[in-house]
């Protein structure tokens, strides 16, 4: 992934942080590699960038209080409902007309 992509897509959404050198260069910690691998997986699971941003600190610490867990459970229920709705829509649109 290019530095530009890191800055634009992850930096601007506060998903990945870099330190700056005296000459303005960004320096990412070694842990950024794993985070850059994790974030697309969280997006692919259907989470919004704001949700991803809010849960990443708990990924880092390994400790999750009940509030964020409840939020993720609620998000999963919404994703499951979207999947059900899409499957039903797909089934309805692929059936031959009943003439």
C-alpha cells in the first residue's frame, strides 16, 4: 500500500497514526503493518470506518468493555438483516414470472 493511500484513507479517518520527523516525513510503528492488514477485513465484514476507528483501541489493548461489544453485536444484527434482505430480493428477482 502506498504512503499516499495510508495517509488519505487511513490517516484522514484516524485509523492509522504516524509520528513526524523534523523534516515532516511520516514514520509508522511496526504495529501499523498488522493494522493495515486488519482494517480491510473489518471493512469486508461490513463495519463502517467510524466503527472501525472506535474499536481499534480495544484491538490494541486486548481489553474490551461491554459497551463496544454491545455495539458490535448490534452492528452484526444489522449486517445479518441486510444479508437476509439481499437474499430475499435476489430470490424474488430470479424467479420466472408467474403468468
